[in-house]
C-alpha cells in the first residue's frame, strides 16, 4: 500500500497535482491523506484522479468539510490524523501524543506548522510532512508505504 501524505497546500493545487503525478506514475498510489489547510485542493485532485481520500479540516478550511481528527487502520497500521491547530502546536505535542495514544495509533500525522518534523516518543511516531505549497521554505510531503504489517516513511522535497 502506497499513501501520499500532505498538508498545508493553501490553494497551491499545481504542486499537489505535480506530486500526485510523480508518485502515481512510479508505482501507483492507493490513498491520499491531506492534513488540512487545503482540503479543497485534495477534493479537486480526487475528482480528477479518483484517488481515495482521507482528510481533516485545518484552521483555514471550510467548517465541517471533514472531521477535525480521525484514526484510520491501513493494512494493520493505525494512523491518527489531525491538522494540529486544536492542539496548540508546536508547543502542544504532549496533548497530541495523548490523543494518539488513546486512539491506539502507531503513527500520528499532523500539519499546521508548515515545518517537517519526525519524532518517536513512547512507542508512537509523530510526523509532520511540512507544507506542500511551493512558496514555503522547505516544501515537501511524505510517502507512507505499508507491507506485511510494517511501514516505511520517506519525506520527499517538492
């Protein structure tokens, strides 16, 4: 299973489409996870590509377009997703960690800060792919690959 994880596209649909095209041509994609602040970009991509989508609302998204947080099971791996603005990030990692642990997650994805971040803490991996909009300092995304109950995370620059 190959999952494209992005956050904070902020209307930069061309960058999202470019990344989708690149990754889908290589080995195909099974799912797009958008971590907020650009869910309309994700919906537009789903409409033209038919790629399944899981998403959460960010602080700049239409209210109630998607949930504020969700926990999904992907090939045996539990993934907690949120934008992060409700957790007062970046200072609220402790709260995010608590929510993800209660959801029995293996991975916790968040956005909001526009900065790439990866940390393992108390058996949980916390990941922020950074913003995918081209005007940011270090734009990028995460490719999550899951096979036989094991996962691999790779961050790619835009």
